[in-house]
């Protein structure tokens, strides 16, 4: 897939404000400061499509982007940032949970995980929530350019050990780097194939 057009569509502070669900949709989620905005910008070939902040926990809205005028890319608020007020964290969790459980055109959630950080309980809990609610997800390991090859293998195996306690089969895993643009073709190819499934189901 080649991304020809990518534009910001809308920000929603409430699931009642979400745009029409007539297109396939792909949500990107992860802990604060995992490199979500950088990855989205890399995928779309635009430096400033998604805003990059040096302050974790800055994204507090559900941001929709229209890609190739045919599918939605969704930037979800980051989770797991301890310095955020508890009431704000609770509000974000409620909003994102409502979105994930109610959005019928949501095809996949891409869960971003920093490859350089040991398995985090917040990531594992989020994945378990997705799985228990039959929401398809793919794990995107980010910032792979900062890790050596041997470390990458160990980090992935560590995650698989954690996941094996819950899952009989592992979700799809893609190693990415916004700097080296690795993982881009694999992610876009996955989306292209899933878009075809969406279209076929609507016929």
C-alpha cells in the first residue's frame, strides 16, 4: 500500500463525538512516550501529522486521521503515565474503553511497546483486555534502532514468556523504527489486506 493522502480529521473528547463508522479503522495505542506519534508520522510520510510532545501524557483526545480517503487511522491517548492526575487517568480509561467496545468498524488495535523496556504490567493488562473482548490486535515493538540484534531477540522472547501465561497463540508482532522506517511496509500491507476483508463483509 502507498499512502497518497493523509489528513487530520477530528479530535473527540467523548465517544459521542466520533466520526461516522463507515470506513475501516485502525487504532494505535500504547504507554505514554512509546513513540506513537513518531510512528504514525513515519507510516504516513508526514513529519507533523501527529503532534510529537516531549511531555508524556499529552494526548488526551481520540484523534482521527483520514488516509487515502478510504480508511481511518486513530491515535488513542497514552496510558500508564503515573504523574497524570488519577481523575484524568480514570476519565481517559473510560473514554478509550467505550471506544474499543463500541466501535464496530474497528478492525485492529496496534499496541505499541518500547522494545528497550522490560515487559510492563500496563501493556500486558491492556492486551489481556483486548483479547478477552475479542478485539484483534498486533504488537508493534518501537525504537528498535536503539537496540542491538541480540537484545531484540531476548526482548521478544521475554514478552512471549509473559504472554504464554495467558495466550495459546501469540498475536502478530512487528519490529519497528521510526528513524530507520522499519516495519512500515509490513504494517501497511497488513492494513491493505484487512481493508479488503472489511469491504468483502460489507457486500
